[in-house]
C-alpha cells in the first residue's frame, strides 16, 4: 500500500510541460466544470427565450437571450479553457500558441455577438419607426456595421497571431487604391445608396418616372441597385449611381393632380355662344365631387377651329381617381355643348 501511494505521489509530481500532473488534473477539471456550467446556463436561458418568444419584454433582455442562444459550443470551450489555463505555467512557446488559439476563438465568438447585436438593434429601430422607407437605411447600416465588426475581428486575430498589422495596413492601403479603381462602379453604387438613404428622394412604394423613359413602382432599394415594377408587370433594375444622376418625377409626393386640356369649336360659332363655353366647363367640373375648377379661356383663333384651354384640379394623388374625374368632366363638357348646339371642330379631311 505504501509503495502504491509512493508511486502515485511520484506520478503526481512528474512534470508535464513544466507542470505537475496534479495541476493538469486541476486545470482539466476546472475547464470541464466551467464548460458544463456554461452549457447548462446556455440551455436553460435558450429554452426560456424560446418559450417566452411571444412575450413582450425589454429589448435588452431580448438581446441578452438572443446572444445566449447564438453562443456556440466552440465559444464556450474557449472560455472554459481560458479559465482552466490559469492553473498552468506552460513554456513560453506553448503558452503563446495555446493563448493565441483561445483568444482567436474568443474573438470569433465576440464578433458573432457584435454582429447579432447590430442586426437586432437595427431591426428594433425599424420596427419602432413604422417608416416603410427605413428598410433601405437599415440594410445599408447593417452592411456597414457587419463590415466594421468583422474587419476589426480579422485585424485583432492577425495581431494576436503575431503578424505586423501596421505593415499589413500600409500594404493594404497601397493595394486598396488599385482595388478601388477596379471596383469603382460598385463603390459608386454603394455611395449612391448611402446618398439615397440619407436624402430620401423616394421610398419603397413610390411611383417614379425617370428621364430615360422608364417608369414603375419602387419595390426595393438595395446596396447596389433599386428595383422598380413597371405598369406592364416586368421588373426594372436600375443602378443606384444612375438614379442619383437622373431626373426623377416622384408621383407619390403629389397631394393633388392638375388636368389641362384643349378643345376646338367650329369657326362659325357665334360670339354669344363662345361666351357660354367657360360656364359650360365650370359646370362640368363642379359636377364632379373630386375636382376643383381653375380656368377656361379662348386661347386661339385658328385656321380650322376656335380653341379653348381649360384646367381643373383633382384633390387626390390616386391616378385612377384622377382618370375618373377627367373622364366625367370631358363627357360633361361634350354633353353640354351638344345641348347648346355648339359643334366641336372637325379636321378638314373628316368634313
């Protein structure tokens, strides 16, 4: 029995990488206990979060539960090993490699947490704003935030692995000029999307007409392009850089629509009958509940007709309402002219 205890003590005192076996047992046991405890806490909180997902709670609590659910086993293992390594004194090279590996795993988990936090915060802002145009701003901000987070993680990882980050950044700065020249169109679209998000010349759901003849309703505003749905059903994809330079008519910003039309009456119409025509147009416009009369004037004594110009305003931005009101006014004018025996002018070839 004494011999067995002596052998056990010798074994415990035997150095493994400069540490007695008992220290390795302590470190391994503490790491295992830490991992088990963290995993159990993660499971309990994750189950709680899924169970109460439909409940309204403070956004900070919701974010915390989300981060717990998205904590990976590799991240828990890295934290546990980092805690257990405090019991050991490793050789400098072994300690450097071990610490570097653990720190890299922790950085990856921290990057994942930061990425999730940015996405969660921006989605909360989008939900609370109630602005349909905010989705494009959120998409751009989320893209920029993700780029910043993972670029930071990559630089910290390289620095932890022993690379000269300052030298690397200097090299990237020189190479970045060449890359920027190669992808200047993509960068132009990206900057244009930021300009659209900040200036907000249009938003999702707006009806647009571009100076190149394209027209449609905005379906989505992306980082590189904006998608329109035309009246005939096809999707029109326009680069954001082109949209920033284009002249855009945004019909969604209309509060009301103005209609201007001309018509001619026969040259032999009497002056007394001509004087009645403004009242005829006014009565036709007033008969429509959505239209407001502006003016009617004799504007031209032409070779084949006496021409009148009239205008009225439809108190609605809806295009169908505008068309219905315009149709009702025109039909009312034609009927009133017929009732007063005032003939509309005919082209010479139809006479």
